[in-house]
C-alpha cells in the first residue's frame, strides 16, 4: 500500500468529510461538497485550496556566478524583485522534467515552487547544476501554502489583512506579516480566476485555514474543482498541482 504523506490540514479535511485520494504521493482532498458545486463557488465567491503538498526551494547567492541562469527556460536575473515567472526545468535533451514558478525575493534570493510528485528529483537536478558554495535549500516541509481563489478573494484578504494586498498586480507578490509570522502573498493561481497564493510557516496553516473559512463567503475547494475554458468543459485543477 502506498505510503502517503499528509498536509498539516488532514484533520480539517476529515472533519469536513472530504473525499481524500492519493495524488503525487500525498493524501489530498479531491472534493468536499462536490466538484461542480466547488467549481461554481470558486467562480462566484472564493474557494480555499490546501496546496501544502507543493515543493519550495530557497536559493541565496550570486544568480549568474552560481549557474542559476542556466537551469530554467527563462532568465532568473531578468525577473524584477517582487515578481515571479512561470517556466520549465529541462533535461539534457530538452525534455520537460517539471513546470514551475520562480519568485525573485531579492537581488540574490529566489524561491522555486515545484509540483508535489517531483520535489525530490527537481531539487537534486537543480542542485547538481549549481556551482559549489551556493546556498540552495529544500524548505518544502517547513512551508505551508493556501490558495484563495475567486472574484471575492481580493476583497476578503484586504479586509482581513490590510489594503496593501488589494494592490498586488498579477504575477507579483509582497512579503508581509500574517498571524504574527513572515509570509508571502502572491497574485497567482491556476483557476483562471482572480486569486492569491499564500506561503507561510507550516505550523500556522491551520490557523489561517480556520480564519478564512470562518467567513461565509469562503468555502473549501478540493483539487477536483477546476477551470472552465471557453468551451465550458470542466478541467480539474489537480492535473496541474
């Protein structure tokens, strides 16, 4: 039997009677009330996703001298501080190992966010391409991640944590303090709706989850809740996550 990992929110999902299923080596909530209902709520209100299974790596050092510029399908150095960029990690033949997002945290600091099933391999591949003396750390276990997605997400976060969150443009983020700890709030997501990704210490995820769900405008959404393209067909989010 597969030895699945659990996010810090397992007990919350069980209390909500979520349908849990293996995904990328993790025991993840696929739906609560139902995929269609959660999809609709995310389109009209705000859906809250547990995305703690995603991987995060922290880079510190000289971006050019370290070899980081040669790792992805885009230039990390050209990303302005406070912005992020989507792209790919490739193998020696140009094949795709994983898709990912790099967040430029500072002049010599970046966070790489990768998919759950490929965390260990992605870290090993990137580390093997960096020169010695560079700081590159897998912070996945210590990092929690919640996605608040939907047309009311901006209003909700601004009301609860301050108006500065409402001013974040698409694919830009800010470092801030939430619940007394350092956090990153990013105007990114994969639902196709207005939404935010929130990174904070794993031990604070449950508190943030409870706070957001206490608002009647927010409902939990499983990875099965998807995005409807122009054709109107439901496509599950969890294919990306």
